[in-house]
């Protein structure tokens, strides 16, 4: 790899980045002030100009976090952690006046793990193949991002971080060769969910993007109301050794070490899991909340999301077996003799998967309820609003049949980062030639959508737009093609209000 150093003058200051094989990359670019000290548990404040030259040659720190629960599928990672993590990574072919389309990436991880700076999400192939500017966002996670405790933290801080990142893009991406009027937001799992929530904010200004790519969005997840969120917050503070009613609670919480924060976060998560229903996949104490300020109240959340679906052109889809990694290796799930789901759903799913175990039927049910049906409904509403709408399903399956086409499996294909996922169990035993061929086709579709709002290109069969009466779906597998009705009978059983 041919690497040279470059210096870019931006309105906020000088950045020393890298030029690698004709592509420019700038790491650790601040979009907000560091949320440290008294700024812990405070809303983000936009980045201020700096003096001198800022080193942008090395990946930025990731948000403090515990190991991902999905490492059983994706593998794990070791990266430096720091509260000073509100940064971006930017890839571009040139810092000129070309005004390239912009892609802004929001990673998944259940709002508790991951980072935009991980090699998994390296944007170099998308940037070079599509001549687009790729911006990866790292934001606060877990309790530091989503604690709700009156007088200590208002909640939804990680979501506000992501809004601040989009505001930075609007104001500063032109200095990196990007067009602030051609922005596509893309996210997977929690990242896709966050995009939907940002679009649902009450009294939000015009959307800070023109298109959206939503991969495996858990749109069926119900947000906490203030009472439930406060209960989780009170438990967290007590786990830190702080009385929630202590007038100094915020001061004490800001003084706690990162280890203490993460230990209390783990204790709170265990508490919530112990209170959850058998087989419930979520049970996460630190996620966005329906607070009536940043997001609508619980009573208005559903209608706000319905309206949000019509705001942007969208490419949306799921993997075929989203839920397998959430239950993988869980002896309680393997021991089930009856899936804890409604009888009519169990009968329908059993007919679709003859011989399927109770645990596997539960996984199919969670896939439908949390991911598939809500994504189909989002597509329907977007199409009805006149938006360019394209639906996909990722069917390529892992060699491990218990994982199959699991959650996160499309990521190395979309980014072309097979090498970065070399240790991922979900990629074990994969034929690299087949992976690379499918990856190239998917990247070209994603790039085409980012550039034109249409994912069609010469390398895939025709991909018709989604329409409520003609639910065309592109199925990505070794044999890729569009089908007329993704979910068949199960979609007809889904709620459509």
C-alpha cells in the first residue's frame, strides 16, 4: 500500500491525514466537544476550532463498553476506549470542489457496543468504487449515552450525538469534497433504529439527509417510558453507590471511574434480564427513551414512526434468520419443548419450517416481530408517500447452520471487509470467491442507490421498486434475484395499520 501524509485545512483547523493508494482518510475528526468531566451526562456541544495541527492519521478511540453479546457470530475486537470518542472517520477521493455524494454510517451494537472506527466498517472500498465521501460516526453508548436519571442525565444523549454528527456533516463536509445536499444515512441494527428515531423527532428541522439505507432495523422494539427508564437509572446509580435523591448525585456520577460506570452498567443489565420474559431478545436498560422532548411520548411514538417512513427515499431489508445469534448456544432456548409464542403463530411457523425445534420457531417469531414485519411496513409507508423504495433480504447463510443467515452477516458484504471479519464465526468456512462476488454486487447496488436513489446496475438482475400491491424484494445469495412477495402468508398475517 502506497501511503503518504496530507494536511487539510478545514474551517475548524488543520488535519494531518493519510493518502492511501489515491484515497484520503482522516481519523478521529471531532464533531462535538469531548463529553468528559462536567460534560459527562450532558448533551453534545458542537466541536470548536483548534489551534495548530490535529493528528488524524490514527483511528479514534471507541466509546467505553463491555464485550458485545454478538461476538458468538461477529467475533470480538480490542480497541482503545475513551470517553473522548465523539469523532468521525472520513474517506474521500479528493478534497476539491467535486461535491461528491455523502454516506454517513451509524453502527449497530444494541446501543451498548461497537464504533464507527472499527476495521469492520472500513469505508475505503465504498469511497473509491463509488467516488463518494464516507463518514463513519462514533457516539456515546450504554449508560454514558442513554442513562435517564433526573438531575443526573436527561437520557437520549447518544442519539443527540448522532444528530450532532449530521449537523457537522451539513456544515463541514464540503471541505472534504462532499455535497451536504446529497447525504445518505446508513445504519445497521441499532444504527438503523437510530436513523428511524431521528426521523421521528418532534419539531425536527428538515431532514439532514435525502436517502436512507436501513439494514436489519429492530423497528419492533418498544422504547421505555420515563417511569421504566427512571427505574433502570435509579438501579444504576445505586449500583454506583449513589443515592438517586442525593443533591450531589450528578457530581458524584461525573466523578466515577469508567470501570465503575461499566460495572454498574453490567449490574443493571443483569437486573433487567432477570426481570424479562423467557426468550425475550432485548432486555437492554440503556436505549433511547420516549421522553416527549428528544423523541415523542409513548402515546405518539407509533404515529411519529409512521410519518418518519415517508420522509426519505429508502433501501431497507433484513437477513433471513436475524434472531439466531441472539439465542445461539443458550441452553434454556435449546431445552424448550414449546415456543413461548401465540399458538396460531407457532402453527404457522411450524408449517413453514417442518421439523423445526421450539427454539428455532421462537427465533423465527422474533425475526418477524422485531425485524421483518416492521421493515415491510416501513417500506409500504415510504412507497405510499411517493418515496423511491427498495426492499431486500440477505439469504446467504453461514456454514454454521445454527447461525444461518444471521444478524450482522451482510456487513462484510456491504463494506467489502471480508478480511476484517476473518475471525468471525459467522464467516467460518466461507468460500472466499463466492463471498467476494456477492460482496461486489451488493456494494455496487448500495453505491448506485447512494448516488441516484436506484440500486439497479448491470451486475444484478432487475430490482423493481417496492409497491404495496407488488412487494418486490431482491434476495441476495449465491443466486441473486427479485421475488414478488418476500414473506408470503406471514406478511398477510402481519398487522398493516
